[in-house]
C-alpha cells in the first residue's frame, strides 16, 4: 500500500480557505500598524465580499446601508479615504444588476413612473442648455444623471423580490441605528466637541439658549452634517420602523423598536421646527385613515406634550413659530423671527423667478445666483448671496420651470396613489411594507415644502424603493386563486 494518500477535494478547499484567512489576517495586521480605521474597513470589505459570494443581494443591502448612513462620505471627509471610494459604493449594484440581466436574463425595468422622470430629466437638460452660466448648470445636470437617474435605474432593477425589499428596509433601519444612536450618546454625555469620527456632527453654527438662558443646546446633525436634512432623513425611517414593529415577531420586533427610538431621537435632536410640525401632521393623518391606533396616538401625544413642558430647549424652538402671525401681518415684519423672514423671502424670490422663466426655468442649480436680486423685490429681509429656495416645489419651478414641476408632481402622485391602492387591496405582510414606503414618500414630500432639492441620492433611493414596491407582488398565492387541481390535491393529502 502506498504511503501517500490522495488529497481529497475537501482538503483542497480547506487549504484554500486557510490560505485566504492567513492573507486577510496579515493584511489586517499590516493595516493596524498604519490606521485602525483602514484595518476595520479592510475587514468589513473582506466579510462583505464573502457574503456577496454567497448571495448577490448582499451587495444591494450593503449599498443601501452605506448610502443612507452616509458612511462613504464620512470616510472621505474625516478619514482620508479617496473620493472615488464614495462612488465605488454605488458601483456595487452592478453585481446584482449583471446577475439578473445577464445570467438570469431578466428584462430591464424602467417603471411606471419613468415617464415623469424622463420629463424631469428633459427639463434639466433644456435648462442647462439655455442657462446663463452653462458650465455650472451642466455640472449640476451631470450630478443629476449620476446621483439621480442612474441610481433610480439601478435600484428598480436589483430590488425585484419581496424578500429583497424587506431586507432593504432592514438595511435602512440598521443605518438608522448608527445615525440616531451615536448622536443620542453625544447628547446624553454632553460631548458636543467630539464628532465621533464624523457620525455625530454639529456643523459650524452655534447652539441656542432657552428663554431664561439656563440651558444651552447644540443642534445635532449626525453623519449628514446639515440639521434640517438630518431631521428629514431620520423621520423617513419612522414609518419603516413602525410597520416592522407591527408585522415582525420576537427579536426582529425588538430590533425594530430600538431602530424606532434611534430614528425619533435623531428627529428631535436636530431641533428642526418644520420637521416636527410635519411629523405631527402625518401622525394625525395616519390616525384619521386608521393606519395607526387612535388611542395610542392620543397617549403618545400626551407624552410628547409632557416632554415638551419638561424640555425648555423645545419650548424655545417651537415658540418662535408664533412669529408667523407677525410675519403675515402687514407692517410687523420686523417683529418676526429672522429665520422665518429669510425663508419667506427665499420662497417669494423663487416664485418670482418662476414667473419670469416659466417654461424651463433658469437651469439646474442656478436659482441661488438669482435669489439675492429677486429677494430685494420681496422687501421682508435682505438675503445673503447664493441663498437656496428652501422649498422643493418652488425650487424645481424656478430652476426647471413648468416642465420640471409637472414631472415632479406626476412622480409623487403616480407613486403615492399606486402604493396606497396596493397596500389597501393586499392583505399579506407586503401590504405593510408598501404602506411604510407610502408614508416614507409622504414624509419626504411634506418636509420638502421647507427644503430645496439637495442630497438628491436620498430622494432617488426613496423613489427607486417606491417603484420597486409597486412591481413586487406577494409570493404567497391567495386561496381563491389556487387552481382546482391543486386544491383537490391538498384535500386528498389531508385525508
């Protein structure tokens, strides 16, 4: 008998795995000597690659997590990672895209809302073509194509199944755990000078004090770096968490509850007055349509009121909204809050720009170069140069004209009506997912009344998820649609 034994395939596979583990370990050891951040990034990238080898959808979940949490941008801004890395994150969606299109020969999806997106794209193209500063306008248009149109097409073509959609929502909630949890730790510890590696930014703006000057409070902005936008993005996670709490059981329900608390904490710690008002209106609307329990809404409302009475920070912020009366009263503009006067002037300037350029607007990204001039005609407050419209419909109207405004409104109506109808007609767990996405869309639309078209990747992620949700149907067949032969077979097996 030979003393040599033939190597089995299992031994070869084990040897390859041991070799790869050794290479990864040596790589991490070398990077630890340079930077712990790079070592952690290398480890995460390696584990992600292993998981993607098992399932291409892992790439989709990773992209949603990184984009929503803004981790790629944070890595570039605060940790010296090359800028191309932020764009490479979106490129990971090419893995599942090629898998579905090339290997499984699935058709390319445009979606029912694509006609409105095409109209919005056309308005941007024509606006850039005739803009007074074409070079800047074309740069904005290119950004729209990459962060908007391309991202939308990638999302709708990789989120094709109910399981994928559900896991995508969990990816967003996982991002919310970091986005809300770290700023909450920052608030509780009072360590506002520490940005926690870029995950708990406070920006360059000073904080505010309460009416009696007893409490000084910073407005937190998490990994986003802009307060009002951070509040908007965190509020979009609230309906996702609420419907996961309703439909999940056990550990997943507990995880969704923690995600909800982190999302709510993020909304509150941004101290955004407009976002809080929008949140209150949406909760009341959900109660009216019986999507949430009215008694629970009343209890939560009572708790929020008690919390408001106990926190002088919020009383100070919200009391300034009473200045709206002074703003709307002729001859009392000077008594109103400065921020309110600025917003009113910016919105009025955008409306005047739209009046003078009604068809295609002044071009993408161009309103800020007109805002100061047109703001002088309003007479409420003198604007600093390059101010934004701070209102999504008016911003689109000023920059993209009537064509762009029709495209935007058509997009919201098509997706909103479609999601609402499908969620009402279906009785499966998928109806909860679709209703959550509907309220996510509603949150963006309402908060968009006080924010301009910026950070557009969040808008297009949401639009892509909404469109994908419309195309996905439940994997569980309804009993009344079951073929007779299958029904008889089940009865025989039961007997």
